């Protein structure tokens, strides 16, 4: 796992998904820093770091990333409430496990 810094996370995102995630990373960082300047608080930058640290923790394992994407698809599209709830619970477990395995 990379250090929890913008530069280290950017390197990791570049290695994992440069075509799709890197533009999102850069846009999110620009928005977080602008909001931090506007509000005189580092909270947006901290939230950014947490989000992308979690993203790297999940996406460094392709099978975990694929399962997360499938659960997100189910939550977004399923008409079955129980199926959506189960998928949402699995998303929570996947993210918690990724954070734990990343040393958090």
C-alpha cells in the first residue's frame, strides 16, 4: 500500500487504472483543494485521502474490485429489495476488509 499522501496515491492510481480512475482522481483532488481553500479547513483533503486510499486498497486486488463493481451494479439496478440490501452489506464488508488489510 502506498503512503496516504496525494502524490503516493496518484502513483498507485496511475498503475491500477490510468485511463479511467486517474482523471477522476485529478478532478477530485482539484475539487477537494478548492473546497479546502474556500472553507479554510482541511476536511475535504482528508476525505479525499480516505476515499482514494480505500479505492487503492480495493483495486489492487482485481477479484475484489470486480466483486465490488458487481455489488454496486446490483444496488443500482436490482428491483429486489433483499438483493439490494445484501449487496449493500457486502459492499460495506469489502470496504472494511480492504481498509483492515491496508493497515488501517
